[in-house]
C-alpha cells in the first residue's frame, strides 16, 4: 500500500469517528491542544510586533497600487465547521469576481483548471504587486491576526471554502477537527504543484500524526519552502 493510500485509509477512520460522535475524539490530546494554543498566541503576537514595519510598508504599497482595499477577507471553514474571515493582503484587482465569472464562462481550459484545483496558474486577476506578494507568501501574513483571534493555528490543514469542503467527502469531519494553519504539510510539499487529492492525504497524515514536535518540524521546513517558491501562484 502506498503512503498516500495508507493516509486516506487512516483519515477515513478518523472521519467516521468524528462523524459518529464528538469532534474532540479526533482532536489532539487536551494538554497538547492547550500548549499548541499558547504557542500560537505568543508567536503570532510577537510576529505581528516584529513585522509591523513590513506590514505597514506592504499596506501602503497595496493601497497606492490601485487605490483599492488593502486587505481581503474571504470566508473559510474553521474548527468545528465554523466560518471565519481569512485575512490576506489584497493581491487581485477590485473587479476580480466579475473577471473570474467571465473567464470561466468563456475559457474551457481555465474552467477545467479551476474546477480541479480552485486555482489558476496564469490568473489575469492578479495585480503586479499581488504577484510579488503571492510568490513570497507575504500576502498571508495578516492571517497572524486570525491566529490571535483563535480562528487559525500556526500549523494545520490549508483553510478551505464551504464550496470546497464536500470534496473532502467523509474526510471533512477530520478537517474540521483542527484549526486551519498559516502553514502546513501542503505548503512544504509543493503547494499548487500537487493534486487536490494529494493535498487531502497530507491533511490526513498531519491530523493522524499530530504532535508539537511535528509542528516545529513543519515550521522549520516552511522557511526553505518559501525561498524555493515551488508551486507559489
């Protein structure tokens, strides 16, 4: 059995447990959860303070680039299925929604890519400044605020939309058993260069093998992954 197949099988068991009972059955141990939250809170607050000059500079650049909003809040599904506004620096044009609808209607190839990955490799909606922010992942730094709020964690599954969640099938219950992460195994394993199914298997593996040590390892791997920019678009 391949590693991916084993991960799907393992998460399937977690999903059935959570679906049939309390979501806490598949969450990390209580003591570990408490420490994870403390680490999240201390690290996020410290990072916001230390990065405040960079965040201010980026905010000014985004605002001056086209006079649109600095931040973009997109509704994602969090712990226990609760929706929250996932924050990012705005990287798209102000009429991005209309552009996407028109593109998907008129371009079958783009529509197929969007349906498969929820991403477009050559996305015409992204601004010049937004391209740089995405390549460097700086656009996601406002999610430190989500971490302080308790909506996200430093490490966890990639946050998904309500529209995406059914793609997890029986595994959606396992996804909702943890806070989505600013980083995670998806970000350190190729990001958009991997299939959606493989991304799910990475979440499976993380949730079934969670530990604070694993979180620290993923954080350490995130730094070289950012510099490589593999799959960042």
